[in-house]
C-alpha cells in the first residue's frame, strides 16, 4: 500500500530555501559542485518514497497519528 506524502507549507518553503542556498553556495565556491543540490533533491525524493511506503516507521508529530516526520540525512 502506498500513502500520499504532503509537505506542510512551512516545509515546502524551507525546502525551496535550502535548495537555493545549496545552489548559491556551490555557484560562489571556486570548486563548486553543481551536483550537490541535485543529490540533495534525490535524497529528499528517496526519503519521500520511504515515507510513502512505510509511514508508520517514522516518528509521530503532534497529536495526529497520521502526521509523521522523517529526518533525511545529507551532507554535513
């Protein structure tokens, strides 16, 4: 069974800002690696796929048993 993964409005804004930050950091670096922002997006997509297939393996958020949180490790 697959579940639908939805980002809160705040999370969606945070993700956009994080991507923009990572991209700008690499553009400003002398040794910038433009694959890093793309790898971050892929890590998030992989996390979403896990969350969609196994949501109850993730930590509950708040009082609803249906809202879950997944920490996606990436970089430092």
